């Protein structure tokens, strides 16, 4: 009698397990189909240290002066990896702007490592919600360092497709003005550069008033990005902007950079979706 009861319980358990397993497989297959068939190609922005998820508001206003208008969704990741969503993506918007920011937005290499891991959490959640695979990326200041560490440590080409990355005033060698003095971070990035996606196109933008720095980041620190990306990816382009709004904090609102984003990120993604 006891054996019959155990057998019955085991049979019920196997039936439940089978039903759950079938549901999981069906749901996973459906989600994968949505991702593969999605035409959404967001542009995901990461602000620099001490900046909030509102960092790019002026840039978005300038970009949205040229139709079609783009939705704006902001995601803040707290110190435990919990996500807070602000805003929404319009139903027919195939190219929304998404900002991923961090409650812990402090400077420093160790923090950049934490932020790139939190970025992975945010991207996974965003994909589950909106079923996209392809996206382009923009990082201002340390935002470019977070993208770099993410690409070398966490990026999975089977999960995502990232055709274009643009960094604005990113200090790849922190505050070092000499390329002969490489920081630990730069050395690590160079050593792991073979993990970068080979089909990536990267634009590194430097700002300057006097061709030495942008008021905060030495231009040589921005140029150090070539030692990480050049010859490892499909294309690497270094661009320097000067004049009005070329200071570090003003770079996202610089008219020339607005045009560069429109020409090199938005327009190619628009063409891809047609």
C-alpha cells in the first residue's frame, strides 16, 4: 500500500513537471521568436559619473526636432540591481531612446566594473519586456568605459546585436595626459580587447578648447581608446570637436555631435528598418 502511494505521488509529480516543462519550452520559443522577428532597434545611452538618468534630456530634445519623434524610456539601477522604469515606449516606435543610469554613479575603476554588471541586468530585463535584439549604444564620459567593460566581459553575440557604439569624451586612460603612462584599467581593456565584437563600428568623440583637454579629460586619454578598439573591430573612427559646447559636460549637446548621432546611428538604423 505504501509503495502504491509513493508511486502515485511520483506519477502526479512527473505529470506536473511535464506540464510545467512544456509550458516553459513553449514560452521560451515564443519569446525567442518575438526577439528574432522584432523590428525595434533602440539606442541605449549611459551617462557618466555623478550624472543622472536625466543627463541626455537636452540631447533628446535636439534630436527629436528632426522627425520621426523618438520615445524616451529611463531605467535606473539601484545598488542591489533593482530596476526602476520611468517613461514609456510608444507602440509604433521602432527606434526609442533608452537611458540606463545607476544609483551608485560614483567614479573609479571598481565602480565601473559594478556598473557594467548592472548594465547586463538592465539589458536582460529590457529585452524580456520589449523583445529586441539589435541596438546601438552611446556613452558619455565614464558611460563609454561601462560600455567597453560590458563588451569585453558580458556581451553575448547570440543574445544581442550591437552594430554601432559612440563614446563622448570617454577617458580610456582616466586623467593621465600621457599615453606612456597606462592605468590599470587601460591595460586591462587592451588585454581583453580580443573579446570585443568584430562586427562593431565605433566612433570615439573628443572635445577640446585648446587641443589638450576638454576642461576635464585629457585628449590623449580619449585617444587611448584606439589601443583598445583599433584592429579589433570592423571600424574605429576618432573625431575631435572644438568651439562652443566642446567642454566635457556640454558634449552631449554639441551641435556637431547631435549631427554625428543623427548621421551615424539614427539614419542607418532607420534604413535597416525600412
